[in-house]
């Protein structure tokens, strides 16, 4: 996996940087150089995304946030397990929302650039966070605490051609040289 330097407009705390680097190392061991890793990226001035993986398996946003505890989604609502009362109480699912919005923002950015806009958001929760979903509940993202399994999910099926991957990488990393573009008119 090819690691791209972090964006200069980084707005994340230092504690998050170690988690992102450990994740990049774990995922990088399992992916080849067809995949690109961007850490702390804010393309086009959008809000900073913790990490983006681009490769033949598609475009993935990885959000590394969470809270301690058990969380569940039932009947369209989020709940948190309250140990003191031993009951489920309503919960504002801010980490889930942050992960979904990161994917949506990148998707809109790619769409405006005329590139394949399918982006898969993924939440990487801390070890002491458990997210339980009923089988029929969908939340619009993957929740994957196992760093080793992330590479399997990212590379499960080919979704992008090498040319599409190269164009997305060029857009996300402005230091990449632009490939020669076809002329708009015959004599240009």
C-alpha cells in the first residue's frame, strides 16, 4: 500500500495520529501497491477525514472515533446500555453520524470532479466500544473493530479500474503529476 503524506490543513488531535498510523501499518501489511492510503485529508476544503483508502476495491473513508460502552440500534433509534440501571437509554449517535458524513462529503467531492462517487464509509471504534445491530437494521456504513479484517473488506471485490484509481489519487493528492489530457479540439 502506498502511503501519502497528511494534508497540511489537519485539524485533529495528536492522540488520533497514533491510532491512524497503527491502522495504516496493519492494513498496509495486507494490501499491495494498487492501494493508496491518505491520512488526515481535507480535499477541496471539506472537513478533515481521518483516513481514505483508494484502490481497485473502491474508495473507503475510515473514521476513528467512538465512545466507551455498548450501543444498539433498534426500530430506527440508537440506544446506549446504562450499567447503573441495567437498561437501554436513548443515545445521540455522533460517532456513527461523523463516519457517515465523512463518506458522504467525499462522495460529493468526487462526483463534482466527474469521478466514480461510490464511497464506502467505515467506523473504526475503540476496543471498548461495542455496536450491536439487529439483522434487519442498516446504518449506511461498516463498523469494524478488527484492524486485520479491514484489508479484507477493502479488497473484497474489484470496483474501480486502474485508470479510475489513478484519477482519484491525483485529485486527492495535488502533489501527484497530472497525466496528459486529451485535447478538446482537433488542433487544440
